[in-house]
C-alpha cells in the first residue's frame, strides 16, 4: 500500500515538473527579418516550433510560438 502511494506520488510529481501542459511563448523580432525570427525561435524552443500568431509593434513583430519536442 505504501509503495503504491509513493510510486503514484513520484509519478505525479515527475509529470508536473516535466511540463506536460505547455503554454505558448512569445518572442520579438525585427519586422520583415524572417531569419531573425527563425534564429530566436530555435534558441527559445531548443528545436522545432510553430508560429501561432504574429502582431506588429512598431518596427518589431511579436510572434506567439508553440514549442514542439
């Protein structure tokens, strides 16, 4: 009984810490410079990403990203 409880608690803790629920992230880049977007998104996400939305802020654009594993 105690072993089952400890195993379940440990598993739940690992799932929470590993971040199963993933929120979208934002990055800023200079408007029209797609290479800067790719560079910053790769650095931020440590790999593959998807741009969900872009919004202009003067000479910069804010991109909402979904980082993929």
